[in-house]
C-alpha cells in the first residue's frame, strides 16, 4: 500500500513537470514566431512570412493539448495550494501564448503586404522591439519552469522600454505619412506591426504576473510600469 502511494505521488509530480515542459515548448514556439515575423519584415522575405502564418496552427494545437491536460489533472488529482495555482496559471499562460502567436501571425501577414510596398525607414526599432519582447517572454516562461519569483518580477517591471520604442516608431510613422501621402499604406501597416509587438510585450508581462501569483499566492500591484504615450502623441507638420 505504501509503495502504491509513493508511486502515485511520483506519477503526480511527473505530470506537473510535464505540464511545465509543455508550457516551455509552447513558449519556445512563440518566441520563434516573433523572431521570424520580424525577420521576414526586415528582409522583405515573403516565403518566411508565409511559413510563420502556417506554423501558427501548431501553437493552437498545443494550447488545446495543455487545456485538456490541465482539466485531466484537476479532475483526477484534485490539486490544492500551490499545485492548484500552478495548474490554473498554466491554463491562463497557454492562452496568453496563443494570443502572442496570433499577433506574430498578423505581423507576418502584414510583412507580406509590405514587401510589395516602397521601403520606408530603417526598421531598426522593430528589430529592437522584437528582441525586447522575446527576452521578456523567455524570462516569464523560465520563471514558471523554475518557480523563480524574482525573475517573474523583473519581467513584470520590464515593459516600459518596449513602450518607449513603440512610441518612437509611432511618431516616426506619422511623420512619414505627413511628408509624403504615398507612404500612408506602408506606414499604416508598419504601425499595426508595431502595435502587435507592443501587445506581445503586454502578454509577456501578464504571464510574469501570473507566475508570481502561482508561486507566491499573492498579487502584484494593479498598475505596472508603462511607457506607452502614443495616445497623446502630436507630430507637427513640416515647415
């Protein structure tokens, strides 16, 4: 009887470890999607962009697999305390990662259109935003895998630089549109790509917030550091 109980506990621990591994795998897929979506934009690579769009189905399938696995654990193991918080957190995080995949797919779709438009700007800001949000996403997932509250809190506080780059891109695109109406189509699509990356950054910090709750059982403050001032941006016409 004692041996059976020990086996049950070990099996349960393996299931929780498998759940963390599934989230890590899903996060890795999303990181690659973000990197490739922006690479396709910068290189004007429509083949890579099309590949990114097609790969989104794998992230959606993994989300469903994680959801079913979480429901099974809840039904059969009836977890409590930190284990329960972990399972619920993984349900929420998988949905957040799925949304990140959607934003990456949308950015890739727009890069296909942009490859047919005249190039405007250096796009360095897009590359910088992509690096920042990938770092935050990786940090948030690592925090979950390692029960690392300090790392989760670092990610939660790291969204402001993403917003600052977004603000710069927003102003730059408005300037391009005012300087030459022929830039409007490309600049509008680029604004949407930048917004997709900004939202990816928001989801990464939301994941970090969820990890903090899963490990500690308490909530971070309602307001996290934000730097998105695009709603108040004013660009003066030339001359």
